[in-house]
C-alpha cells in the first residue's frame, strides 16, 4: 500500500489548531456597483424621513388642533412634499382633528354647607353654567351661558323629570358619589336637552376664581351702565360681609370684588348676572394674553391646578394653549337668556310646588345654538333674500330667512328688494370666498351647485350670496 506523504502533510497543515485560514482575495467594486450601493442607502434614508414625516403629519393635528405641517415653521419646506412614498397633506376642515372642542365650565357655590370635595357633599348647585366652544378652523372661541333657573329634563336611571338646570350636577354627584358622576349627569342633560356634545369639563369654586384673578394682578373691567351695581352688602360665606358697589366705567377689581360683581343679582334678574360673569371672563382672558401666560401651558397649569378641577388630559394642554393663542383673545359671548328679534327666549314660571323657574322658547334656543356652533365657513357671511315669486312671495322669503338663521346658523340674513316674478330660484355668489356657503345653500334648497351664478365682488358692502326665490321655490325641510 502506497501512502501519499505530500497529501497528508498538506491536510494536517491546513487544519492546524490556532492557525487562521487565509481570507479569499477581495474583489474591488466597480464604479457602477458603488453608485448603486450609495443610491440604495439614500433611498432607504429618504423613505425613513418620509415615513417619519407621514407619522408627524398624522400626530400633529391630534396634539395641536387646527395645526398641520404647513404652519409649523421648523419643517415648512418639507410640508408640501408629495412623493410616491407618502403624500403629506393637512387634514380637511371636516376632519375629526378639526372638530369643535366643547368645554363645560361650571362655577360651584362653596360655602360652609357646600363642600367642594370628591364626594356626595360636593357643591350641589352650580351658580355658573357655560359651554365654551373652540373652533380650530375658524380660530374663534364662543361662550354660551345658561341661566341657572332654566327648566330642563333631568335624565336619570330612575326616569326623567323636570327641574332647574343648576340641579343637574348635584343630582349626578349624589347618585354616583363623585364629581365625575356630576359632570357626566350634566353632560347627558346638555346632550338630551340641547344637542350639545361635551368633550371636557372645567370646575371652579368662587374662592378659586378669586385666587386666579389675584394671580393676574387683578383686572380692569369696563362696566356698562346697565350692568352697574349700586351699594350692596355682599358675603361670600354667609357670615362675614362688606358693602360693595360697581359703578359704570373702568373698575379695578381684585379677585374678591370681581367675584362679587359676577355674582350680583339682588337688584335685577339672573340674566344680567350672566352678562356680568361673561364680562369678567372676557376681561380675565384678555389679561392672560397681555401677560403671555399661554406661552408655557404646563407651568401655568402646575401653578393653578389646585384651584381648578378638570378632566382635560395634560397632553392636550400645549395644543389647546396654541389654539387659544390663535384666537388672539377674541371671544364671542351668547346667553340663552337673550331675546331673538325682541321675542323673549326665557319666561318666568312658577311650578305647582311654588318654585320660580324659567321656561324657554325652543325656536329661540335653536337660533342661539345655531349661532354659537355655526360652521367656520359661514363666519362673517351675509345672505340676502329677494322675492321673485310674486304675490305671497314675501311670506316664503321670510320662511327661508328663518330657516337659514335658526336652523343653519347663518350669522347675517336679510331681505332685499322684490324682483320681477321668475320661474326658477337663483343663487348668485359674489366672489369666491364663500363658495362653500353657496354650495350648502344650494344643497339645502335642492338646487344643483352647477346652477350657482358666480360673479366678481367689486364692492365689499355687497352680500356674499343673493337668493331670488322663484315660482319653483319650496321651503327647505318643509
């Protein structure tokens, strides 16, 4: 048997322990391969950036209502990118991210027999009931006040009964033994009686309001004559009291006197007290803007959280503060105690049990609700209605005007001169700014948007939309 020494020696040498095998010869990449490799890395990086932007585009409106990438300056150059990987577009006006934010604001009476704790003794009566609504699209804030003696339906597990609106919160507190149960009850009654969906609540007792206004250094309230208060003995605890008065003109008020002014109703009705409370709120908000307190919302909250109870998540504070800053302190105030075209909205009534309450005109209430919660696209718009129907046309024009103002919340609706009778109803749009309004009106009236007549608007005094009702006119919703 012949042994091949050379082969076995080579085999042993190749597998000797501790000796690394020689690496294979390295092949150099060609220029085309290097270019392809770099292109792949760049493509991957861009895809990652676009994906991050897409995520940011979705998250931004959720955290900052009314905002999108196009109005965040640090990334504005990237905001309009539209690529095969991702299309970054701001949410539409009708997006869930741009829906109104409705806050229930309650002022709770805190005196020795009304303790403000999270239990059954927590302030049974709400002296102040407001809904603040913030429109992210129109960048506006409105506040609607509810007279505390309004008679509404209280909805409980045991059934529905009538009582003042200021008892709703306490009914829930006693049933659920917590503040949140009280706000849930009032949220339900707001929805069932007025169709208002509440997102979050804010509750203050009057001592808390005093502290907040004192923290602002007081406020300068310009009191109109009809809201002035003569000499009045005021007590915030039913034990100690002082004489106060609030003449017309500028009044420099600390927290104690601002609350006293907002609570007065001895010499006039509760409806004027609502106006005083709104005046204090507007003045305080303007002071907040003057002091730039919204620039650091977390610091603001940490400083005053002990005086306010709310279920607004902390993560929402920066977005809401930014949205309020966008309004520049502008606030529209409304009250369900105000008449409509000299027709009272609330009327005094004494129940069989002897309680003095306020009944309300449902049509007027609907008018105010429509004005407060109107779409942003309709703000500052004017619609003129003209009679082109002929005889009895003025009655039809009035019915249309009532429908547009009361049911649809158009802010300004008025009647123009009669026109010659015409067979068809026409809609004329002056300028393009209010096209969405014209198209909605056409839809409500069963008219194709293609029939809208668009013309230039050379004069700002012209209405945005003119409707001439013709022989084919029918009242919408009738």
